[in-house]
C-alpha cells in the first residue's frame, strides 16, 4: 500500500482497508459476549436464591423468637431490618445504573436475550467514567459495607467474609489503579459492564445474608439439639367410601433441620418430604382397618431412636347416598320442588345430582327439581354422584312418584258461598282460587265460568265470563239484584302451573 505513486481512488481504498482493520481489532467475539451473558444469568439466579434464604430467615425468626421472646428478640429484629434496608438501597441504586445501560443499549435482543448493543465499547465508559457514575457507585458500596458491619457486635466484625467492597488497586492493572477505571474504562463491552453490576447486586445480597445470620445467631449462641419428639399421624377423615383413597400424614412435631427422619408403616418405607410422610391405605374392601407408623431419627451422637405413632383406624363403607325432599315425599308437576342431597363421607360441594324426565338445579346439598304435567303418574329417578381425587363415583339413585297438583276451591272475596249482605255482593270483583292445607304456595288461573242470577218473582238469568274477573254484564247484574236473590257461580274452569285444567265446584250466595 505504501509503494509507488497511487491514484486518488487507490488511496481511498487503502484508507477504507485501514479503517476495517481497526474495526476488526475492536470487535469482540460472540463467544466472549455469550460467556458474559451466561455469567450474568448465573449471578441473577444466585442472587434470587440468596434473597429467598433471607426471607426464610426473617419469617422463621418472626414466627419463633420474636413471638416467644420479644424482649430479647426485638433489638435484633430491628437491626436485621436495618441491614435489609441498607442492602435494598444499594441494590436499587445499582439497578438504576443497569436501567441506564438498558436504555443506552437499545433494550434486549430477543434472539440473544442480551442487550442489543452488548458489544459496544463506549456506552459503559461514557456513563460510568465520563459521567462519573462509577466513582459515585464506589463511594456508595463502601458506605453500605461500613453500615452493615456497624450493625454487628465487635467480636462478630472480625469474622466478616463478604466481598462487598470497592477498593482501588495498589498496582496498575492495564494501566489503571482506580476501581471504576479497572471495571468500566475504555475497551469494556456493555454486557461485561452490566455483568459487573449484577455481581455487585449479588455481593449485596450475600453481605445482607451474612449480617442477618450473625444477628439472628446471637439469640442462640449454643447449638440446641432437639431430643424430645412426638410422633403424629393425621388423616383428613376416618370414613372412606369403598374404592376411594385413604390418605394420612405421619410427621414429627419437632425436628432437626440437619436430619431427615425415616418413616414406615407395616415395614414399608414412606416417601418423606420436609419431615412428613404420606401413607395411603387400602380401600378395596369394606371394614375397619388399623395401622401404626414408626419414625426413626438419627441423634447427634449417631444413635437412631424410634418413635411409634398411636394406633390409627379408618372405616371403609359401601357407597351410599341420602336424598330427601324438603317438603313432601313426592314430586309435584309444574312447580319447583326443593330437595336436600348429601352423601356420607363426601363434602357437599363434591356431590352432584341429576334426574331422568325433568330438570334439577342447585348445588352444595340444596337442589330444585322441576317436571312438567306430562310426567304425572310416572316414576322418576334422582341419581347421585360425587368426585374424589379427580374421579367420579356413582353413589346410587332413588325413585320418586310424580303427582299432579290438588284441585283448589273457588272463592269470592274470601268466601265460598252462603248468606251475604246485598252490598257485599255488589262490591265483588271476580273469582279467586286457593289450595287448602297445601305446603306449596301455588296459584291457579281462572279461565272461564258462568254466573246465574235468580231474583224473587223473576226468571233466572245466566251470563258467561272469560277469565276470573267479572265482566260488565256480571257487574251490571250484581248491581241490579234484589234482597233474597240467589247468585250461583258454576262451570268454573282453572289452569295450574303444570298446564292442566280443572273444573271447580260451584259456589252459591244469597243476598240479604
């Protein structure tokens, strides 16, 4: 490129080639960038796990020491919460810097899961060095470290091992001594700088965890070994329907977190989780079954002690169901019939009912049955089933007779005939119906009737009427009757809610 006389075009090509070489020299391989991304993800996962452990420490201390010994525990509790506040403050401060990286780096690339501009070598330097955010972060880290250590007793401070610290180097590292230059200066890819911030967040959580553990540990300077155990077996129910599973929990009320007990029933080992074993008994046949569990615990001296449970029993019964009507032992057509449905050994919400030849609605043991008039005289079945452990079990059925509604009586102003004042009849407005001594409140609709008027020394006059209300002719006749006149309402036809029509007995009034 340097020999001979060169044309303007050749000089331009040479310059572009030099620029390309410079760009290739600055380019960071995807392998290295991916490695930073993987480290970042690992640090995030570690930070989450440590945070979960811290929350468990707080919950355990609050539910035990703070409740049982508030006078001793409260000062320690307050210090632990200060440690949490200090750590959260620094963690949030670092997160804001990461948010700046995210914004400047054009967000997250869906393909890589990393920042779009993750290979950029200028963004981190611009924010952390040129804008002096790195220097501010260094001060913040060291201040937080001192605050956390100050919460500990003098004798506990010497044993601090957490790595939350931002120190300048004693010797040059790549020409740099300052902490912020070493981590964020020229040549640092954006994803690498982001990973460094994630590591700081992880260090913050580790520091918080160490301080909190030391603080809470002051409540129990001596290691307490649990040496009193009570074996407990708990079953949700001792009544089981044949074919349904029987389950019970066998566990210790006190345990050592460093050991996991061995639990067995009838010589068969149970699966143990968090100190609890689950026993599933046989329900293939009916009868009463008894069992005992054995819990084996290894003591601190290596010996194994056995703790037997009290004898447990459960009963397996054949499937059965109880269906009882709330008001009658039959089903009436045309009206809602309330029913209660239950099954021994099953909660109400798991029981279901269905009917042939009608409809049933409701739940939680309370149902309403409806059938139409066409079912009168027939026998229908109510079927009962229940769900248990995701399975549906048929519990049987019961038959019911369908009856029609009884025939009501006709009334005028609440009277079914007799001697009445003349003015009383003149003020009547129609015929009503009523069922006597019937448990349901049922209304019948009058379709038609006829009225016969017999005045003294006059011929009888009969008037037809549609519906239950008196028409104009009947009202006119009532207003014209004389003392000792007879009024007869007959051929009264009504219809019930089941759609069936009935002819009612006539009623006779004598005007006085």
